[in-house]
């Protein structure tokens, strides 16, 4: 089997949505990255920290999402997944721990700027609830 085909079988490509400190470090809102086929969400975070050591302070504070759902760091990734790493940021009123729901525009993919994320995103049903 030729090397290029073998490599494709052992790697996956995911779309990475960047917010807050991650977006500032990379200067883009979104990018695609290639990972080993057994990659987890935490391995994405670790790779970004390796490439941009200034992100290390967010290692234990970052929340994770895959395909618009909150996930745990050890969640395995599949080819084509959309991954979001969410460091803590505050909105207009960072005393409010609740999720800000907006009935209009429910598609998180249309948003490219830094979202207003509550301190406790676990109260949101999904990532799209949190960033709309």
C-alpha cells in the first residue's frame, strides 16, 4: 500500500473553532488540523499549547465541545468532527452564571467572533445555546 494512503488511514482531520485566548494566539477563528486516528479532545488542547506555550495557563480551565455538544477531555475524535476549546471569558455581566439564550440565530457555525460565555457553561444545553 502506498505511504499516502496508509497515512490517511492513520490520521483524521478535524475543524477547530478558536475562541478567546486560542483565537488570539492563532489569529484565525477557525482552522483544520490533522491528528493521529486515536486523538482525543485533550490531545488537541495539548498540541495547541505545545505550539503556543502562552496558552498553558488555560490548560485546566478549558472546556471542550465536539459537534456543538459539551464533552469530556478524553472524548475520542472522528474524522470530520468540529472541535471547540472554550477558555474562560466573561460577557457583559460576568456575575451571571446562567446561559444567555437567544431565540434567533441558533447556528454556532455562523459566529466567528469571540462569544460571550457564562462562567458556568455547564448550565447550557449545548454550545450553540452558549454562544448565541
